[in-house]
């Protein structure tokens, strides 16, 4: 069993993006190993325990970067920081333990193609739950491991990233059963041909639109440890203004985009820093989107207020009449869940204590509707879906991955964001503080990618698209269909097992 745990763990470590060695197909060993654990276990309890162990080890390898924001920027001691990724991984591992248990239960009653298909439905359903339970954290989306290979993720335009993960899981289990089930090889080859064939066709045939909307992304590469120090605020503003002015003079963009909280002050206040931005947009005649914290006073007598993680649109007159407040906040980082019951403060104190935004609309500029996603909002399919439903014809993801240093996190984050472009059939402009900034086309190709840890700008002409993908149109009932099919299949197996038991007795 430990060999299977190792197989699943290494599959996740190598399959998901990392700075050492990334080979996307290796990720198939993750669901394959978990299914194998379930099928070989002598009991359901044993299947769950070893599945949980494999899932926890795999997740720890994917979440290890959490130590950096908690220990270095959160100021907490190492003995508090080190357990954080392990604790989160232990919780996420419960999902994978349940998957192994489900394979053990189903494997005793069905075989062959039905088992492969059930595994696919179960995995897709599991990922959807992972993305919603306790605010959700769908970081280990299986299909996102293939984001570096655009042809391999085109299925997300039809069945979404979660559905595509289920398809890859069915493929992995078919490979597992090749030795014992005659039709497994046929199923594996058929699924591979379907995924690759549709992928290559869509990548080659998709019309990415008329590239006439020039956008500039500015990556300031500001040290996270100095960012909020008042002594460095003026230097930060000057750096972004200089990089922007140089890019504007060369490329004449329709809009310049700066990262999440690029401006470490309240842009809504009439400070000299805001004046500097007003001068920039006025003199260059170029609108600006930038991240900055914002506040709303809730009680003037007590000076009570609430904070927001906001993206501002400043027009060429220096006015900020449009904005987007981050809706899906990071628990324990941007807010404290169950604050009255938990005997410690937020793990990352420097991030702020924010409230979620409500009823956000795309930022409209020059006839283009820019659907905003701040930081890890890009890992949630429903938020991109919501922005496109509200008219977004371009997606914009601003982030600050400086928290994570030179770890796996920036690459994994980019892969997850790529899936939103494919699902929605939209160009995605992704601007970060230290990288990885990129322009991603509607089929997931990285049309332009910046360098990490370098102060630079990235400019490109993109297109505003309005056609909806199949996934966008069926998203509402697709999730219900997957959950219902999973529940119905296991319900049928339970009933059949009960009948057989009664017959034997």
C-alpha cells in the first residue's frame, strides 16, 4: 500500500506546476494511485486511511509555499508556520480518502467501463465540493495540471475544469484496469483520442478575434517586506509611473493595468500619491486600473469602517467612478472566519482585514467590459462565469504572488487562471507584482508571458469577444447533473448490494 501512496504522491508533485520538474501527464498517477488503493484495500477503513495519507502528502507538496506568507510576512514563529500547509493538506486529504473509499466500495460491486465512468463522476463531484465547502479551495484541480499544454484542456470549454478532471480520472482508472478488463484499453485510447482530437481541432479552428485592443500590464516587482512601509510609498508610485509612461510612449495602450494592491495607500483619499496618478493618466491620456485597499465608513460618530480589497478604474480625467471589490476573500489571511470562536488572530497580519464585495459589475472602458478577478478569485470557475454573465468580454486577473517567493505557487496559480480563459472563451490579461504576468488567449495559449522577479511591462493587442462557450451556457445544470449522476450511481450500487444480500440470506 505504501508503494501506491508514493505513486499517487509523486504523480501530484510532478504533475502540478513546480520549479523543479513539471510533466503534466504524471498527474494521472494521482487518481490512478488513489483508485488502486481503494481497489486493493481489504476494508473500507483501510482504503480511506491510505487514501487520506496519499492525499495529504500530495497536498502538502502542493501547498508547502504557505509557510512563506505565514512565517516571513505574517511574522509568526516557524513552529506555527510549518504546520499550516500540513493542516490544510490534512483537511483536503479527507476528500481524497473518501474517493479511495468510494473506489473500494464500488469496486466490489461493479467493474470495467461502469467503474471508470463512476470514478470520473465521483472525482468531478469531489472537486466541486472542494471548491465550495468552507469557502472552498479548489487549488488541486486535476485538469489545471495540463494547462501548459493547451490542446489538453479544451474540454473545459464544454464541461468545465471540474468536468474535464472527471474525464481525466476516468482515463486514469481505465489505464489501471487494462490488465484485468478487456475493454479498458479501448476506453483509455478512446478518451485520449477524444481529449486530444477535440483539443487540437479547437486550438487550430478557434477565432481569437480581431486583435485591436492594446493593453499594457505593469509588473513593479516591489519587495513585499517593504511594500507597506511609508518610507517606500513614494518610490513605489514613481516606479509604476515610470514603467507605465515608457510603455505608453512605445505602445499607446487603451488601458494600463497594475497588480493587486499595487498602490499601498487609500486611493480614494486626496493624497499627493493620488495626485501623481491623476497627473499620469491626464498627461498620457491613458486610463489606469490598479489595486488599492479601500474603506467605507459605517459610523461617523465612532469612526467605524470596513475595508475592501479593491480594483479601481481611473479615467483620463483622474476620476475613479468604477471599481471592483474582491468577493472571495482568503480565510485566515484577508479575514478571520469564526473569529469569536478561534483563539488567535489572522495568520497573515499584513494582508488586511477585509469585507467581501457584493454585486460587482465589469469595468467598462472604450466599449470593452473588463471582468475583474482579484488574486485567487481566478481559481473559482463561478466568479469568471458571473463576470461573463454580466457582460464581460475580456477577463482581467490582478494578483500579488510576491507572498510566495520562488515556489510552486505562481506557476500553479497561472495554470488555474488559464482554465478560466478556456472555460469562458475570453482573453485573460493577468497582471502580478512579481510574476507570472501574462496574456492568455481564449484557448489557453500564453500569447505573452513576463519574467518573474523583474520590474517590467508587457504589452499586447487582444480582442473583446462576446460568443459564449458551451460550458458557459450549460454551467447551471452541468453541476447538478454531475452531482445527481454520482449520487444516483452510488445509490443504485447500495440498493443492488442490499438486494443481493437479502437474496443470499
